[in-house]
C-alpha cells in the first residue's frame, strides 16, 4: 500500500496577512503545495489529503482537482473547532483552531495507511519526499515514527524572526526532544533566540523540525486520548494550542516508541512574511533553471 501525504492548510496565517497557502509562486500558477504534491507523487505517495477550513473548500477544489484528477487520489478534511471534543464544551469565545495535532486528528477517518504530515506553505525538496517514502514503506510501525530534520541555517527568514522546533538528538540518531524556540534571527553570523531561554544563541547547523513527520495510523487513537487530557488542562485558555510536538514528546517518553531523525540534503524555504515571497519565487526559478522541475508541473 502506498503511503499518504497529509497537508496542513487550515492555518490563519496571521503574520503573513493573507491566505498564503494558495498564493502563486511558479510560472504556471503553481503554489508551493503544487511542488510538494509533485515531489510526493514521483516519490511514490498514493493519496493527498488536504486539511482545510470548510469555508475554503470550494476554492481549494477549484485549484487542485483539475490538476490532480487522474494523477493521484485526493481527499479534503475540515479542521472544525468542535471535532473530537468527545463531550467537552468548547468556550463560546474560542475562535482559534486547536493546533496542528488536532488538525492531524481530524484526518482519522480518511487515512488507514502510514502517512507523512507537512505544512502547506513550506517547500521541502525532492530528497525529503523520497527518503520519507522509503521509511514509511519499510520501517514505520506502531512504535517507530520519524521526522525529517533540516539545518537551522537553511530555514531562517531575512525579513523577521521565526519560531523553530529545535531537535534534541540521542546517541543513536533518534529524536530526544523538540523545544520550540521563539523569535529566532540571524545577525552577523550569529543565530539569536529572543525568548528568554538558555542558550540564547544556536549553532547554524542545529537540526530543526519543519513539521515534516512520518506516522503510523495508530497515532490517531493515541492523539485522541492526549487531546482529551489537553482539553481538561488547557481547553479554557482562548489561545492554547495542541501541537504535534506535544504528541511526539509523549510518544517518546511515555508511549514506549521512538522517532527516527531522517536527515535531508533538500533545500527548504517558506513564506512566513509577505516579504519572503520574492525570495521564494527566485528560489523556484533557480530550481527550474537547474532542471529540477518542468516549467509547467501539470501540463500534458
């Protein structure tokens, strides 16, 4: 059975100021998602599942169905605030989505095979998809997940600070922890974190998570249980979020499993700020010039 690619596209993109998931960056009106999907299909993924907000469903389908029909199976899942609350009463003033782990949970009914999770607005590169498929087909199990690891220096923005999940690595190359570091910037060859934590600087080669995870479908029932605990402890906080690293940390330290780090040589880039967009277009154009992608991904 071919693995599935789950694309998280339900975020509000508050720092970007718009719906960056469907902004055009390629010469034939390609979004960043188009390049991820193209890489996924040629690597061997058999299904694409989009996690979106219901009000954007028609727009997404209009964009992607003409391109993908006959090429790969697709499914659309809505991240609804009331999904998987299991009797918990949501605060009336809660408008913020519950977070990335809740988004993954919302795909429980449409994924029965090993799968990868990525962000809609990040470019991950062909190497990462090829390596993740190999893992999902040959190594993934109920007690063995993975994360694709990137070098911090390849993930920074020239136009503002970013937040990154810094990966702790054990002696066997497995993930030990993911610590969310905030307000990261690169100045005069030094990476600084203005978040009050120690250390205040990071090595440029530090391995970070860009939210490219590889999971066995058993993750859904495990996540649902943890979400119930999260709601009990933090559900009344208007901006609390249930992130994938929360689930990963519990899995490693309480669930009896391990998470392998898959190092990649792929180039990563993304759009956190509007000012990032020209650099993204430039990077894509360079890849086109190098022959990494055809000028029109879905022509013919």
